[in-house]
C-alpha cells in the first residue's frame, strides 16, 4: 500500500500550531494529560482488530507477538503513567545548608515544550507510541513521525489518533527523508529517534544546529555468550525465542552466538527441536512466524546467506515473493565472515565457536558497544567476569529480549548503540525539565547582610 505523505507545505503550519498550543498551556494540567493517556489506551483497546490487521500486513506479525512486544506494552505504559503521574510530576525537595534553611528549595518537573518522536518500522506501534506516553505524561505537545516502511500501521494511526487524542497538541506527520528533513529544520525542545545509527547521525547533526537535545535509540550486533555448563535445551529455546521473534527484526535480538567449544553440536540439535516445537515442520506455513519487511531487506539477508563461509546447519530456505526466510543457524562462522560485519536484523543466527569465553569477551570489546548482551551460564564467576569486562546498553543472563518489557528498567544503548534511555518513569523524566527552584521568604533579611556590600573585612573572615 502507498502511504499518503503529509504535504511539505503543511509541515511548518503543523509545527507552528503545536508550538502555539504549548505556549497557550493546554497540555499543562495533570488532569488533561491523564485524559489524553486514557485516550491512547482506549485507541489501542478499541481498535485491536484493525491494529492486528495493519501490523500483519506490514510485517506478517503474529497477534501474540503484537500483544507481547507492542500493544500490550504500550497499554501498560499508559496505565503506569496514569497511575503514577501525580507522584512523578510532584516537586522534589532537596537538602540545603544553613544559609537556605528557611527557604523552599526544590526541583520542579516542567514540560520541555514541543517534541518530535521519530519511529522505526520493526515495532511500528510501540516505538512511536511508547515514547509518546512519556512525552504526553510530561506535558509536551508532540509531533509523531511513524516509519514509512510500515505504511499500513502509519496510515491506521493517522486515521485513529485524531479520534482519541487532542489534535491541537498531538499530530502525526507522515513521510520519508524529505518530510523528516523539513521537520528537522524546525526548533524542537527534544528529538526522540529510533532507527539506524547512520540516520541517527543525521538527526543529531540537525539537532545540533538548534541545540536540541536528543535521545537516540539505535542498534548494533548484540552477542549471546553460551558456556559449556548450560542446560542446552532451555538455552536453545530461549535463544530461539529471542532470535526468531518478529523474524529476527528486533534491535535487541541476539545477533550472533559465542559458544564454548564442545557443546555446539548439541546446541544446534536443541535449536532444531525448539524450531520444530515453535513452528512445526514448516515455519513458512506457521501462524507464529513473521516475514521480512520488504524486498530490500529480503535481498540484503539473502546476500548475506550467499556470502557466508560458515555452514548452514539449520534452515537457509527462502522465498522472495513471500518475503520468507526460514529460521537459520550458521555454524563455525569466523570473525571475517560477512555475517559478522553489520547488524543482521533477520532470522539468521551465526555461531562462533571459541575455546574459552574470554576470547569472545576480547572480540566483543574490539567492536562497538552493543545494545544488548546475553550470557547463558550456570557459573556465577563466569557471568560476573563477562558483565565486568564488557559494555552494552542492557544485559540479560539466561534469557533474551525480556528486559525490554520491564518498565522499571531504563531501556537504551551506550556509545554507537544509542544515547539516553526510556520506559516507565524514565520516559517521563526524558521529556521533563528538572527546574531548580528556590523560593525565599521576604523575612529574615538580617541574615542576608553578610553577602551584601560593602564587603568589610569582617565579612570576608571565615
Ligand atoms: P527506518 O527505516 O524505519 O528509519 C527510522 C526513521 O528514520 C523513520 O521514521 C524514517 O522515516 C527516518 N529516516 C530515514 N531516513 C532518513 C533521513 N535521511 N533523514 C531523516 N530521517 C530519516 O528504520 P531503520 O533505520 O531501518 O531501523 C532499523 C535500525 O533501528 C536497526 O539498526 C535497529 O537495531 C534499530 N532499532 C533500534 C531500536 C531501539 O529501541 N534501540 C528499536 C528498533 C530498531
């Protein structure tokens, strides 16, 4: 389907009207914000079938994956924000010294102003709306820019949003690079971007011109360490879940495995069993397996499969007109392999076999810090060693992906995998300004004499 892009001529008007709405203070009251968050919740709850259908058309996403990874999570974010808003938005007192003993000294949580949220296609609902929950809760007006690569979801949200949220304060702008470039010429008070690092650099460059702060939710190659002592069946099942969820198109999918020599064959067999358990004898005819988002990404992944020097030990089948790539494992991949160059972002899992996991630690540290890092082991010392000697946005021991849905864990990258983080209260904080506030009484003036001129010698003696 072709998404209707917002006419370029309309973009400055939309931005101007949202700036006006913020200045008019319509998003200020907590009651208003809660009402808008209830609107967002209701939009998701009342249009479940239409949302399922749109995301299915974009990504062939199974409804259970939509619920776990997108709509259920955003609804929960709405509930948490509504429930905790008074607490999150309350002034926070700070300790003071004697000089300010009689003053009211605290931190206010003020809205930033007008913010821009740019979403990515792989979780087209979540990555646009979850940050929006924080922005709305914090009292901002918001321009939402969905990914044009998931056009059905973008089109549906454009239709639904005005029926549930105040159009004076929250607007969707649709389009690709041209529309986003024009948006970026305007002054926002924060830009929240999810997507690739290359576009992230463009976003940050444009933001720098306006001195606009950014949150960048990027990607990278997230490794999973597997030590010799693991329960192979459980490990394979959890890794298969993490890798093949959304057909591998997840920013925190285990990108590749670092497996201690000796268990690789058993692990591959256990993967085969898990894939069979999840998708039956043909993932292509399973209702539980997604598809690659479009031909470009399909061809990118197919080329990787053609170029790898590793052994394809599971899967490898693909069909272009169905955008299908089977759950695939590639064994004995070396550091020089094409599969180890960039983020795979598809259902292909390379396995590097090492004599000792410490070799894997060295390898990970030679590369960019990943968005996530996984360790499967029963050995506390080995786990601690890996955690202490690596860097990553987040880390999970003995599972994959699930830190994303714990709203009290700030989610984000480090270094090339991102700047900043969000979810739960953190999202509220991202879109709030901590305004230092000191309210002095007009009394006790004598106490101030010490700092007023004339600066006599007595006043400067400590
Ligand atoms: P994408 O193609 O949907 O692009 C992201 C956004 O950038 C879109 O809204 C798009 O319109 C906009 N955009 C594209 N080109 C632009 C340009 N030249 N100027 C301005 N804006 C432009 O998504 P993608 O980049 O393919 O996303 C995949 C990447 O995102 C992967 O690296 C993945 O790991 C990462 N990702 C990160 C997270 C996270 O939460 N950290 C989540 C999902 C995806």
